[in-house]
C-alpha cells in the first residue's frame, strides 16, 4: 500500500471535492425548508476522511505508473459511489444500503437507473444531488477517456491519445491542463442547455437539473414521466440537440479551440454518429408507420428522433413507453444500447469507432480472400491501424458481449424473468438506465428487484463505464505481483 500513496492521495482530493459539492444540495435543503441536514453531515464526513487520506499520503514527488493508474481508475469511481451514497442513507427517504449504493453508482456512472418510485414528490435536494452526481461522472469519464484510457491501451482507446506524454508517469500535469479546458467547455454547454430549457417552459430548478443530466447523457429526471412530463416538443428538440453535443468526442472541441475549424465535419467517428442516428431514426419512423401508430407524421418523426437519440447515447430519457411498440422496437433498442456514442464523450456503450474498426477489418479480410497477394493498409481518420490495435478492438467487443451474457445469467439466477435479466444487463453494462418489460421498463424502476440483483447491476455499471479491462485487470493476481 505504501507504493500506492499517490493513488490514495488523489482519492483524498476527490473526496474533498465531492464533499464540497454536497454543500450545493444542502443549500437547496435550506432554500426549500426541507428540515434536514443530511447533506451537511455527509459533507463533513466526506471532507474529513478526504483530508485524512491526503495527510496520510503526502509525498514530495507524485507519480503514477501503469499499475497505479489502473488502480486509481477503479478505486476513484468506487470510492465516489460509496461516499456519494451517504446523502441517500441520511435522507428522510428510507434507502437501504443496497438502494443507496445503487442510486449513487447509477449516478456517477451516468447510467440513470433509479430505485426512487415517486420522483415528483422526492426532496429537491435529493433530485439535485442525483443530477450533480451524473454531471460529475460525465466530466470525469471525459477527462479519463482523453488522458488515462489511451495510455492504458484499453480496447483500442490508444487511438485517441493526444499529443503529450507517452507514459503514465507524466500524466498528472497533463490531466490538470486538459481537465481545465474540458470543464470550461462542459460548463458552457450545461449553461446554454439550461438556458434553452428555461425559455422553453421548464422551471428554474428543472432546467438546472435536466441540463446537467442532458450534457452528461445520464438521464436522471426530476419527474416520474421523465422528459415526457413536460409534454413539450421544443424541450424534446433541445434535449436531443444537447444529448448529441454530449455524445461528440470532447477531443474534437479541444481541436476546434486549437484552430482545426473543420474537425466536426472531418472526424470519421462524428460522421459515423450522424449517419447512424439518421438511419436509426428512419428505421424507427417507418416501423411506427407500418404498425399504424395513431400519431401524426410529425409526431412519428419527433418520437422516433427523441427515443433513438436518447437510447443510442445511453441517456435514457423517455417520452413514450416504447415497450408497447412491439418486439421489433425492443430488439432494435437493445442493439442501440450496445452501440452507444463516440469514444471520448459522455456517452456509453461499445462505442461507434469500434464498430467502424470491425467493419474495416471485415472488408479487409474479404479483400484478402479475393486478392490473396495484395497488401491492404487499414486507416482510420488518416491514421494507420496496426494488427495489434484491431485485435484489441475485437477482444473488447467479444469481452463486452460475453460479460453481458454472464450478467444476464447471474440476474436470471436471482429470480428475474428473461426480459428483465437481458435488458437489465444490457442497460447496466451500456450505462443506459431504463430496461425493458413491466419491472424496469420506461414506466418502471429498479426498486422491486432483489438486493443481490442491484449489486450485480452496480458491478455491471462500473465495468461498462470504465471500459471493462480497467476493472477486470485488478482481479488477476499477476497484476498485484508486478
């Protein structure tokens, strides 16, 4: 543990930051006269323990090697989820330990699954804390995806390594520099989103809460009916636009600021996202048209667009119970859950670039069958792609699907039905939120499922958010020996 002092020092800093953020919902408690000091108590505990972590691990020289970077990635998310659950445990709502941790993990991983059955009457402080957790998780994963995961070569993420340090030992100053720019961009997008929500009819409180969960593509809402509560097409349009902005790689924003004004129309992954959205919306529109849905043509376009954007990005906002649309919509949305948004964004899932890589690999293999002696070089965004890179992408996709089936099997063993097990596993590992079926579908929640199921889903959320291998590597004894 002495060798990992830098890891615990950094976790101490994160806890202090988290503790100070808890004062925001405490202010909400005072403003709305909720007659509770749960957030102040949780803040004191978190800050106090964070300071202890810092003082106990002070060093003259702070460095992170490869092993410590893996360790920090998993420990950071788990520790924040643990301490983030304190306000739930201390709140007037009777959360069990399993429920509090589930809600906290769902928030920090931007999953959006909830156990709260009556959001409309829940304390405002709890609602804003859920939104804050997702907002922090969103900006956290963007920083991690740009600065840490590429250095760890997790599932092909090395493709997105920025110019700078080639080793984890130099990552701390680089992370601070990149994080500062990302946070400013993130704040600006959140503020603009909140402003448009406000002028479109949301209350001030709702606009703040929803702007944070929209940019984070998290999906936590302040109402049981989610975005559908407002029954406002303008709000749905604003939500869709800013969900897409949150699903775009933030490295593109950085490159745009540095002078590359054409990055948004040149980046292959962004173009892939737009093509996929357009094709998926058309498919869902024609499907709704074929099943003789009673809504008008414009409503079909609106419903198709919003739900496709929400599910593909992993946001999980809902306006309609799509589980009533038939079996095709269920299978189609599960497929979109798996695909997800762009790497380096707040979106979740396998990520679009990996499917693009897989497609290029398949085309290349077919060409080799036709022209055995030909030499074909695979390029992505004008970068030459090595065989090792392709292998890491294929292994990631295989591992993702294998873990999905394994989690589904575990959930079925806890007594959940087939649809709930499959969609719950897909929702957790893809960090989407709502599942399918009567229990965890768009109009349901996760409160009634067994506690053991909640813990399994929490682990699935963590795996999905940290790109699988950043967590799984910790379970290998050789990792701790080297």
